[in-house]
């Protein structure tokens, strides 16, 4: 699978110039046309900001936020059709911008652009994941991006690709053309340059936070914050959002705790539904006023737990694609499979899991069809693990006082011992860095 992602500013004033890429030279108003022609990607995604709607005329009606997004999408699409010879991007992402312009003013947390772009890209990638043995190649064209849109789109894209790299061979190429400004009268060609070419290594960053996935915009007055905070609290309660369950699942994935990964895995369709509900409610709380200029005010802002929700969705999606699902009784064969598919590029974690698998296999003669706590099988008393963090993580979650074992149908099954479940959950959550 090959995907091109390109942040765009306002294309209306772009000039037709001779772009040169991989030995091919053609005149276009955007580098993206030649890149698509040479690379032949499966999908082209353009990312832009809602502030581009400053070009739109709303004087004849009271616009909604959907009108703003539709106008920006139409502006980009029409430019692609009329100026780029019927060029068709598969998706136009309109994300949240900020600043005051000639006809409109946008107020809200600047980082909302990253949160929304992360969500949109994550949904796009997860909806079209290839087979596990296929490669994913992503081309990021930074030519037409403007300041924060380029930085935050690249950040969101990188976060997603590093998660996909757990089970896919992922490569990223970043392109940027020679500058146009200052050379208008003397351009023979603008080379489209490769400024980064890298194999993406698997990585996931998880932070715990005591904040909700959305909070009142931080610059609101205290009285207004309190009012909106109550509304958010009610909404989060209604969608049954449990950040602890998400953090346990993500922490288990981060620290390579296979029994906990499969025991706490969340159905990606459930996570997707929550993501979409939060996003829909977020936009319902964007206020528009059509005064001397259009004022767009975001009363809500995204927080880190929204990122955690999106990342949990991505992780669940790649696990499901790899033929894993939530299990209360985890076969040892499934753990071996998980290790081989997900942690093949992590020699320390992989070896640690192998040691635990071998130790459990050596106990086969002592196992029967009834679950027994691992420590009891070894003839030891069951102990509280509250102060045994090192043992818990050093044994990849297979600590003797944490799991139970049984033998059935020529396989060994493992489940979490309820007597120490809460303590294990606390160890996972508390070991995540807090922001």
C-alpha cells in the first residue's frame, strides 16, 4: 500500500511552474500532480485548515461549522479539478486552525489541529489496512504546507506509522520542492527533493492524564469553564468512557505484557464509535457569530486522553488484522503467536516472553483442567504484588502471584488471578509517565 499525504495552505495564488521529480519534468500548479504520476499511490490525502474558509462568502446566511468545512473542501476540490487537470485526491481533511484573517477569526487551542488530523488519518489508515505481509509506503509532500500545519501533520502521521510498524514493514519518504518565492522570473525548474527517507521502527508513546479526552478551552473565563465542564462531564458519562481500561490496554502493549494485552484488548469498532461521538459533540460546541467578520470559537479543546483513545483504536485494529481478539482464557500458543507477530523487532521483550513460555511448558506435568495460581503450583504462598513492580515487569506480566494456569486440549491456558488483578492494573497505569 502506498499513500501520499500533503498539507496544503491556500492554493488560489499558486503559479504553474516546471516541477522535476525522478527525472520527469512537467508544468503544474502543484507538486502533488507530478508526485502522483511518478509514484502511482493507492491514495492521496490533502490536509488543510478550516481557516481557508476566509476565502468563502457567508454574507447571505447564518453559516454552520459544516458550511465552513464544506466550503474548504469544495475550494480544494475545485482547484484540483480546474487547475490541476481533474486531479482527484481520495480524501481532503479539514482540520482546526487559529488566527484572525480578512473575513474571519478562529479561536481555540492551536494543538486541536494535531488532534483532529491524528484522528482522521488513523481512521483512514485503519479502514484500509493491507494484509500483514504487505508493505506500507507513505510519501509526505511538505511543499505546500504552511508553518504549524506541516509540523502537526507530520507529527500525527509519524505517531500513526510507528504504531503500524509493529506488524507492518513501513517506510516514509518526505519530499519538498525547491523554493519558488524570490525566483519567479528565473525558474527553469523546481526540483522535488527527498529530504527524509527512513524505515519506520515500531514505537508507541503513552501518557496518563487525569483530564478527560475533551475539556473546556483553557482561555475561557472561569464561570464559563465551569458551565462547559459540567456539560462535558455529563457527555463523557453518557458514552461510558473509561480511561483506565484504555491505559491498561495501552500500557500492556507498550511494556509487552501478552496476557494483559489479550485480556484487556478492546473491540476497535467500540473505540471507533466513541471517537466519532466525541468528535461530533466537539463540533456541536463550536460557536459561530457573523459580525463585522465571521468569528469561529471552539468552546472545547482536545486533551491527551483523546490521543490515547485514538492510539488504542489503532493498536486494536492492527491486532485484529493480525487475527487476535479479546480473551479471558489465553492459550499459550496464542501468546507465542503474539510474540512472533508483534514483538519480532524487540529482541529483549521477545526473549523475555520466550523464557516465560518455556518455564510454563516445563510445568505441564503439574497442571490439570482446573485453574491454579502459578505460585501455588510451585508450592509457594500467594503474595500481594503491590510492592513487586520489578518482578511484574521483569517477567512480562507472568509473575507467579498474578496469573493462573491450567491444561486443556493439549494446550496450556492462562488467565489473570483476580486476587491480584487490581494491583497489577495499578502497576501498569502508575508506571506510565504522567502529564
